[in-house]
C-alpha cells in the first residue's frame, strides 16, 4: 500500500489530530525565532557607548607651603669689639652698603705680616735668584752630559739618545694604532719609526766598534815611566755618569718650572717642588688674612630690608649671626609635597596658592626649584621645593612663616580629544577600543597621552564624534 492510499483511508478524527500537531510544531518554531530576535534586540539595547569629544584636562597635585622671603643671616668673620652699627631694623639697604664693623687692628696686623712674607717670596730678588738657579741647573746638565759623552764617545751617546727618542715615538704611534687600527697616519708612523730604529741600531753598533777599536786608544791611554796602558771606563763609571745626567736633567726641569711660575704668577696645582710649595702656603696665608680683614665689616649682600640687629657699639662679639636682611620685594613659599607627587612637582610648573589666613584670595606663582633629595622630618618624608609668587610680600600683607595650601598644575590642556577610561583595553604594547560602526564593531588601536580619574587624552587613532563601546570584556 502506497502513502497516498494509506492517507486516504485515515478517519476524519485522525486528520484533525495531525493538523493540530502541525500547528503546534509551527507555533513552537515561530516562538523560538521570535525569542531569539527579542534577545538580540535586548542585548543590543543594553550596550553602553560614548562619543569621543573635545574638552579640557587639568592634572594637579596638592601640598602645603610656608611664606618666605630671600633672607640673609650676617655675621663677622672675626671676634672683636663693635666699632660701629649703621642700620636698625626696618631700614632699607643696597647691596654693598656697610652695615657694621668691629675693631680691625689685629686682623690688619696679621694681613700685613702675611703680605710681607708672600711678597718676599715673589720679589725681584727672588725672581733673579730663580733665574740664577736655572742657569746653574743648565750648566750642571751640560757638564754631566759632557762627562758621559767623554766616557762612551760622542757617537755612541748620540745614537743612544736617538734610539731612546725613536722608541718613545714608536710607543705613542703604536698606542694610537691599537686604539684605531684604521688610522693610516699612525700605521705609517709605526712603519717608518720601526725602520729608523733598525738603521739606528746598526749605526750604534758601528759606533761601539769604533769606540773599542779607535776611541779608547785615543782617549784612555795612560803613560808612566814604566810604559803605557789602557784605562777604559768601567761599567760602574758609565752607570754613575748616566745617573748624574738623569739627576741634572730633573733639576733643570724643576728650575725651569720655578722660574716660569714666578714670572707668570701661576703655580701648577700638582707641584711637589719645595720652593713652589712654600709660595703656595704663603699665598693661602695671605688669602686667609685678607678674608679675616674683610670679615671685620658686614656689607649688605642684597638689596633689601633689615629685619633684625642684635649688636650695639662697644659689644664684644664673636662669629655668630648678628644682622638679618631680607628681600621683601619677592615673596616665595617653602613647598612640601607628598612623595607620590614627585613627578608632578617640577620647576617651571604653575602654582595656585591659598593662605590659611586669606581663604578667599588665590595667588599665582611658579615652582622655582625642587630638591633632588626628599625632605625628612621625624618619621615622615616629603618633596621639598620653592614657589616664586607673582606678587611682592607687601601685597600679601602676611608675616613670614604664614601657612598656605598649594596646588601645582602639571597639565592644563584645552581642546584635546578625550575618551572614557572605561572604553580602553590595554594590549601588550598599546591601547585599543571597540569602535562602533554601521557594520558592527572594529577593534581600533589608539595612542593615548595624559589620564585623569575618568578620561584619557587621545593622541591618534580616533576622531572627534567617533562612538566607542564601554564595558566590553575581552576573554584572555
């Protein structure tokens, strides 16, 4: 029986059941498609996005400060009786003004003694004596050279000296060539000097042969009533003569250095020559005496205002602080920042200052210096620096030492592209976002700059108005 025949014989009740089954299957299938579409729509509607916009980013760090001014604590450099005090607290002074002085009698006497000792060592007579010593050293060297020349012969001494000079030249050239194997000039110098040394060695050997075959018979034959005999110089005689030349040469070099130093008044710092060391010591003593004599007076080091005067005429004083001068035209803060803000505390950064006593006023300034080491007080540490304020101390109208809050502005950028931090995905070497397009998502690599708590600066990779997805997690 075929399918058609079989279906034709089914009763009407069976046909009704089959129809109902078909309707149920169709309904279940339609609901599945509908549910899937609704789930996709719900997922799409729950996706959060953000627009890349232009805006401003300010990065700052907070710290504390104390109002200060350029202040100089002044003291005498010698003890003594105060002869004069020429200022009082509140006076304005100019740099170089005489503020006070003590009795200079003892310091003046010490200075005159030191000056006389130094001048004697550098007097025309002392210079003439140095010239005589140079001439004598030159004569001693010539005599020593003549003695050795007589003992070994002029030719032998000549070639010995030439070989010694050539060996030094070869050492220098070889060192240059070792340092730079491509130095053609050094290579040529090595070759020519090596060849010269070979020829000079032959010449020295010939001179020695002539010495034993001719020179000794011409110069060292002694005659007596018993006959003639040779008195050839011994090795010890020649050795002593060579040492005499070395000593005479060293003495000549020292004598020349001494004379040149006295003429130029410039003594080599690393000298070990006794006469020059004596001059150096005398010069140091003279400088010390001059400093003490100058130290009997206190001069204003800066333009400013006298803050304190702690001496009076007739007082016996030592080298402690007695006068304080400050430049009140320029106010600045002693700045203290948390060490975590080290990278935001940089000389040249702008600052905003609010004094505790003037909470409604904000003053501007610039970080002028930052210490290279952390400031330590008790168990705490901080970054220490200074802030130069843009107004004089007189406009602030607060005492030195007034406390303040300080805001250091490390970045104040306007009209920059900003993207929420929530959109960023950090990769191995860069950052990326999911860029929303008409066709879905694009994984877009970008370059970012500064960041704050909410946004990052976009350097490249996105344009103003782009839409980026937020909160998408990437499976690792």
